C-alpha cells in the first residue's frame, strides 16, 4: 500500500523544535558547534549560476551526476557523483566559486527520522544528525504545511517513480 504525502510527513517529521534550537544558538559554544544549522545553500541558484556559464548539471547513462560544458561539448566535472549536489560542489571548487554566495536563511527546525534525514541530505538540505542524539532538519521555508514544500514533494515523487 502506498502512503500519501501527508502520511509520509506525519510519519517522518516528528516534532517542531525551533524554540529549542533558537535558544541553543544564542549561546556562543553551541553557535560554533552547530554553525551548519544557521544557513543553508540554495541549490537551485547554484545550478542557475552554472547554466549561466554555458554548462548543465546532468546525469549520464550510468545515472551518475556531472557537469557538462554545452559550448565545448565535454564534461568539466566527470559524471562520477551519486547525487547532483556533489557534482555542483565539485564544479564550484574547480572554478574557485564560493558556495557561501548562495546561502539562504533557515526558518524552522524540525526533529525528523533517520530515513527522511538521508533523503533530505541527498537533496542538499541542511541536516544535523547528532544534536545531542537528535536528528534535526533546518527548513528554509515557513508558513505552509511541510507536505507543500518543494523538497518534500520531490522526495515523495522519487518514491512514486522508483
């Protein structure tokens, strides 16, 4: 039996913990230790930047990710990466661009399952796997149901078409 997207969220997203994380991040020792929870990378914007350089992030016939130079017709980042995010990171490193230029704000913090953490990390989302035994997702949207988030829609879609 296939579960709905709302059931997926109800099962995998456990609890809203923004007040706890906000309180921790006000203290310097925690702010340093969990710095990665303060910002996220806007991967759509990084991909747009790559495309402005006449390149495209794409999968090859073996379903591995690379960055292809459309102008010169070769891979600038060989398709050896299991996910798109790793190919983008290598491209930025190779051309000496700073990913920090594409940071976006984290709006909410949610306690999530390990399964959802893996799926979110594969999509480049900010996840802290060991915040004193908790697995935390730094959500970059707010004001709507989680199941409406593009990233959750994409994860759900991946499940439907595997």
